[in-house]
C-alpha cells in the first residue's frame, strides 16, 4: 500500500516538472543573470549608482509618487468599497463592474486617454474655460499630478478588493446593535467599521505601494524628465548608457526593496481579509 502511495506521489511530482521548468526558464534564470551582472565587479556597480547625481533625486521621486498614489488609491478605494458593502445586490453589481473597468484596457490605452483629457486643449481644460471658470488652461499634463492620476487609475481595483473583502467579513449584528444602542452613523463608521477593516486597509496600502514603485510607462507618457522613477533609471542605464552592470545593480536594489515590502505584506494579520468563509 505504501509503495503504491509513493508511486502516486512521484507521478504527481512529475506532472509539476513542466511548470517548474517553465518557471525556472522565465523567472529564475533571468534573475540569476541580473544578480550575476550586478556583482561581476564586486560592489563597484552599486557604488556607481549610489554616487550618481540622478539616483537619489529619482529615488525621492519614486517614494513621493508611490506614497501619493497609495494614499489616493486607498482613500478612493475605501469609499468605493464602503459603497459596495452598503449597496443592495443590483447596485453592488454595477459598482463591481465599474471597479473592474480598468482591467478591460491596457496601461497604454489608459495613459493616452488621460493625456487627451489633461492636455491644454483637452476635455477638462476645455470644460473649465467653457464654464468661464478659467481664462487660461491649467497645467495638468507632464507633471507629477498627471503621473499620480494615471497610476491611481491603474491600481485602484487592487485597493478596493482587499478592503471590500474585509468589510464582507464584518458581522452585521455589530453595526445593528450599535445603532440600536443610539450610536450615530459616524460613530459606527469610525469606532466599529474602521478598526475592523484595518487589516484590509494595510493589505491594500502595501499592495498598491509595491505596484506603484515599479511603474515605467506612465511616468514617461504623463510626466516628464523631472518625474522619472527608478524603473526609468534602469532603462536609462541599460539603453542610453549601455551600462548593464549598473542597470542590473539598480534592478537588484529595487528587488530587495520590493522583497522587504512583500515580507511586511505577509506579516499583516489575515483576519477578515477574505470575507466570511
């Protein structure tokens, strides 16, 4: 009996071989090559990027833009998740469809759409001038504001669903009991719903922050040279300076930062993140 069980287990492992081979080819091998290039001259490539006049300003750009994107996405995501939670099923399905809309188009389509909306002769500035609210167009494009708008549009669903799943796990009798004892809606929201949804908020914030740190095309199309992020700097070292060692060292540095955030993400309490069982 044990022999047959062992053979069955080994046969299942062989079924995983194509997946392991594919994953090793497409993920582990490129990562190994990047690490090899990064350390081929010891720590010289890391010293090169650390001493670059571009490195620290771009790191600052990345941190500020990522934090602004996270704050905006989590704030909007909480409002949308709360609306979905409080809605009846027909309206909830509509809000769910609206939340999923960003997944229906690629990031390039989203960026070009925002470029058309935010440019000087675009829809938003045209509407403001038509309503006589502005005599001159607002500088809405090719700046940090446009980058944050484009990034928030992309990551918003990733902020909504962890929070919404946490809200689904809240026992409705708690809020009804508080209201029956005289608690106002604001008290219920801030003293009952708010604390119970914190695991989902933390998860959403870290997930969005991890994604925001790796944006590449949005800063190029909606921002400008002053809004470069670390992914753009990797491209600059690899394609403009043809310094693959420094590009690899920067990629390793980014990967370490993302790994730290991933460890923090996995240490978040999981209670309530996935709704009721």
